[in-house]
């Protein structure tokens, strides 16, 4: 990758991490509507994949969707205002954390129902193929979703119709509180691709360079009419399943071992040692993101609440 791409991806990863850290602070210190499921530790997956996508490509997300939104290009102000349930939010304050969407950049939505985005991404992939403009669709989902019927139905249809869809499984080891090896008899979820006659790849989801490289092959294949790919990114969430969860089902030692491979720190090491970037360049990006996040909070605090009858405006198109 060139320097411009590397810095773009680094900034996106830092934006996601600092956004999530700010949210955690906000939920601790003030009344905030709804709940949240944080993406800390998984930034390399969303950023590595979305770096290949165009504005008119489609993405379906999960209940852990803030990172996907930011990686796909949803404005930080819009995402933060949605967390505050404000009228200026990307869903007019009516979606909240688990339903963030912005069709203007191809973000079809975060979906709280496990696995539900997979067949929707297949449908978006059919649209891409019908239009014939080289668009692709990406479905992000967790390891728990790989045991849902929607997983099998969505991938099967995409394979049969050779749809331009990249199915990205973010295997963060735990489906809620259950280790994925307790719910399936295989080590790699990507091995299931063979049952549908499509490529399956296992990727180090903590290394944005590897995610970028392998997802690039899948996106290129899809754009050229080669059909879908199942990409399994081995990653780990640093926070609990949802806000303030204590995660008693995993050990402190396990968490600390994964944190040694923090995707942002790994990428920083690469940028400094291999790409010969200056520490100051990275620090300036961090400072810019800090200002951006603080401005998004101020923007959200100043924004008006939705009116009680506003929901009527968005029922029908």
C-alpha cells in the first residue's frame, strides 16, 4: 500500500477507537439513551475491508456497528448525534446504536438481529449484479451468526447466482458469552465456504495489512463477476459484549494476551519501522481525531431532539 492509503486507514482506525472510548466515558458520566456494543480491538477488520469500497458499494452491519459506519464513511457528527438520539443523527435520532444507517454512503444499516444482515447483503448484491456497474456488497457478521439459518441461506443464494458479495465473519471468539468452539465442530468458519462452492479465507483480523490484502482479492474477484467469498477474520473485542459487562466468562490473562496484538499498535509499528513515517505525523493524526470527537459531542449536545410525531415522516418512502 502507498503512504496515502496507509495514513487514511490509520486515521480511520484511530477514529473508531477514540469514538468508542469517548462513548464509554459518556455512558459512565451522563444519561445516555439506549445501549452500546463496542468495536474496540476489531478496527482492522472494518477498515481493511472498507478501504477497498466505493461510496456506492453496500455494507450491512451488526449490533456492534459503530466501526463499520465510520469505516464506510458515515460522518462522525451524524453517528455521535444518533447516539444522543438527536434530530441531526444519521437516522434522525430514531435508530440508536444498533440501527445506525446512512444510505447516502451505502451503509444499509446496523442490525440487532444476529445474522439478519447476511441475506440483505445478498439482496444488495443482486442489485449490484443487475445494474452492472461493478458495485459490490459486504456483509459483516460475528461468529455466532455463522450458526444461523440466514448465514446458510444468504451465502447459498449468493453462490448459486454468483453475486458480488463479500461475507466477512468477524470471529471475535465469543458469541455473547459462549466460546465459538462450544457451538461448532470446526476450527475455521471459513471452511464452510467449500459447502457452497466458493472461496473461503482465514485472515489475521488484528493485522490491517493482511485484512487489506486478502479482502482486496475478494473485492476484485466480485467486481469482475467471480462471485462471493467468505472471509473469516480472527479478531477479539477488548470490551464486554455490551456496555459495562464484566466478561466473567473470559480470563484477564486471555484479554491481556490479545491486547499485546492491538491492531492499532501493530499498524503503528509498521508505519514507523517499515514505511519510515515520523512519530509526529501519527501524533498529529491522533490530535486531529481528538478534536473531531470533541466537536461531535458538542454538535450533538447543541442539536434538537426529535419531535414526538417525527416518526410519521419516515414510515413510507
